[in-house]
C-alpha cells in the first residue's frame, strides 16, 4: 500500500525513523549503493522493491540522530539559511538524508526483484 502512495504522492518524511531509526537525521534516506538498501527492500509478498530516484541534495553537512532538520549554515550571518540535506560522511558520502522538504526526491523507477 505504501508503494502505491509513494508512486502517486511521492515520499513522506513524516514516516522518518518509524521502522529503522534516524541515525543521520529525520528525513528520507537514500543510498549511493543499492546493496545497502537491499535489506530494507522486502515487500509483504517476499519480492524486493526499490525505487531509483532523482534527489535534490543541495548543500550537505554531516548528520546525526538528533536532527529534525539540517543545521544553520553560519549562525553569524543568518539564523534561517540552513543546509539542504545531511550525509553520513561529508568527505565520502554513501548515505544521503534528503526530503527535509517533501519535494526534494522524485521516484523515477520502481525496481522489483527476488
């Protein structure tokens, strides 16, 4: 049921952290390598489902589990200008936390495999 909701409406960040946590922030998680996502891709009937997505990352910073949204870029200059996304490692990111805003990710293809 959620797959069809994602197809029709896109990703919904209000589900963030409900099943698997939010180690790098409270957003929708994406991986550079599909192997990482494999364990999370099991459907109710035993098939595995995974979306191939276009993601707007913008300016990223390292995330942590306490983040409800990305931090302010430079408090001395502005208290409203925030990073757009968070990652596991700024030097070599493999996990991307996007969708702090609902329009930051677009599911392009649904891949089904066993």
